[in-house]
């Protein structure tokens, strides 16, 4: 097992609350599109806290949460990711967020997961670029009119074979 990056720690509920109080606008829009509820930091934090599965926090240089995330097993071996971040966290800590997120994904793929997946609104072009270039996810396709206001979403995945260097 490789050593976790120093910016990565086990997530605490207080970290999720802190990030949700400062959530990026595009992430709040995605929450609304995928849940049908108006973004409210308390409700959002409660939803993320209640998710089963591993959760992690990426700390900034001052020791504050830059981002929180986790994985929820949606069927045996298939894990759906979630992540929340702050504008300042992404602006100043994107390398740490990438390194920590990739480490967690690698650990899951070395163990219980054969597939990791995530999705986002198609309008979040920078996020999609990060998924592909930063996390090594493969774009699978557009889920048309998935959002409650008929917004398109894009599905991404990384499978164990790709994590081990074999062709997907």
C-alpha cells in the first residue's frame, strides 16, 4: 500500500459542513439539477454526511478543508464518487485535490472496486477536463436531459484494468 498524500485526511462531519457553507456556485447548481432541491448548505451537508462509504478531506496549507469527497458503492464493485469544494480551495489547492483524489481512487481500484464512476452537468467544462486529465477518467457519454430542468450530464469512469495499465 502506498502512503497517502499529507494533504489527505479522514473526513469529519465538520469538514463537510464547512465546505457546504462555502460551496462553489457550479457545484450548488449541479446539486439542484440532480436532486430537484434548492441548494441549502445544511441540507446538502446532511445528505453528504449520510452517504455510506469512504469519505476524505483535502486540507489547504492553513489546515482548512479545501474539498471533501467520497465514494458510495452503488452495486457490488461499482462506486459512485461525490466531491464538494470551495472556490478558494480549488484556486489554490487544485494540485493537492488532484493528488489526494487520485490516491483514493487508486486504493479503491486496488481493492473492492472494479469500476469508479462520476457524472457532472455538461455545462461544467473545466470539471470534465479535470476528470479526464487530472483523474484519468474516461468520458463514456452524454445522458441527455438528466437534470430536473432537462440539463444534459456526462458520465465518466475508470475501471480496474485501466488502473493497472491495460487497455479499457
